[in-house]
C-alpha cells in the first residue's frame, strides 16, 4: 500500500516538474529570495529549532523561509514539496521524513530549476545541491562509549531504534553496535519505536517483561528514551539506577536530566544543520556558488549536565 501511494504521488509530481522546466526563478523586485522549507513534524523540538533558526538566518541573508509542516505524513510532505514547485520558490530546504520516498520529488524540483538542500535524513538521490546532517554513526559510537565507561565495561543494554529505513536510525544503530561489539557489554534486545515517545513506552514495557535485569538503555532520540524512562518508572524501576542515553539535547531531555532520570543526551546540532544548509543554498541561488562538497557531517556532542 505504501509503495502504491508513493508511486501515485510521484506520478503527479513529475508532470508538474516538466511544465516548469526551463523557467527562470522569479523574485519580486526588491523582495526577498523565497525558500520553501519542509519538516516532518514542526512540534518536535529538533525540527522546531531548525525552522526557527532558518527563519532568523534567512532574514540576515535577505531571504524569506516559508515553513510547511508535514505532520509526520509522507503524503503531506510530498504534497508540500509539490506546492513549492508550483509556487516556483527559489530553493527548497528539506528535512525528509524518510529517505526512500523523496528522491523522485527532489529530482522533479531540480528539473524545474529549483535547487534542493536536505538536512537530517538522507534522501535516495544524489541530485540535491547539498546534504547537511549530524554524523549519526558517530552519535551511536558516542552513546556506546559513554555506556561502556559508565558500566565499567561490564553489563547489559537495551537498544531502542528510530524509524525503520531512515538514515539517522540506520547510522546510529550501526555506530552503537560497532563499538559495543568490541566491549564486554551485551545488547539484550534492539527494537524500533519509530521516534515516538508513546510507542517507546509500549516497546519498553514489553521488553521489561522479557529482560527484567538490565543495566542501560540507549534510544536513538530523546522522545524514545523518555518513553522508556516512563515505562521503567511505571514498573517500579528507579530510572536513576540505570544508565540512560538519548539523542537531540531537547528541553524535555534537560528536564529529565535535572530530575536525575536521564544520564545523558547527544546534541546532533540541528540548528547548525539548518543554518549551514540555508547559507549554502542562498549563496548558490544569488551567486551561483557551489558548496565545497555535497555532504557535510557535523560532529555530535555528548551532554551529561543540563544547562
């Protein structure tokens, strides 16, 4: 069903792109360069911060960002990209929900003369002008090293993965398991919770029945580690008695850290991703400048104390 939906939507996008091919980007005389920005879910702290900072940076660059919230829906995000192509914005800044669905939409926009830069998740195309993201493999490694050190290189960990098929989830899992394999820490289980707090709470609740004895939990984002912590609390487990690590360094993570419930979070520098991507995009639109490379990875930072 998912494949049929994507095929249908892409079929709608491609003819549209052809109708715009060869047109010149138009910006009203004296007006700002308009950039369409699409995020998977605006209320999520990572994407909210990206959008807010992109809007501020755009003003500094003499541009304007129009933000579209896909509300976690593939079809809505594809439709938003389609809308930007219809509007013929000067460029598109895209944080894809997943990579597998958006390659054709990006290629259609580029064919219409609209450069596209992506942040966070990779799309399955090389036609974008630039991809800026956190080094998600290194995020997994950082989490693993912290857990190994905290446990004295002995014990067990539960891993909660992000949304299946997304590059951040794949890469964080790869980096985490690469380091854990060379240690004396054992991974008891690894299951996905799709980036969602409520789903992670349900997943962790089920895992606790299977693995009541564990020492640590790594979740690929803060929402999921918070869900896992809530499941632990409901089961009578004191979260502070376990090593717990999330990713995103969002406000709720800091609240849980201050309460002694969360050991650490990893900052993927979402703001840096959006700002750098926008800077290169606007420079390309205004001056024809090409980025120094097509993929830029930002080094993540471990955070063990709330600001």
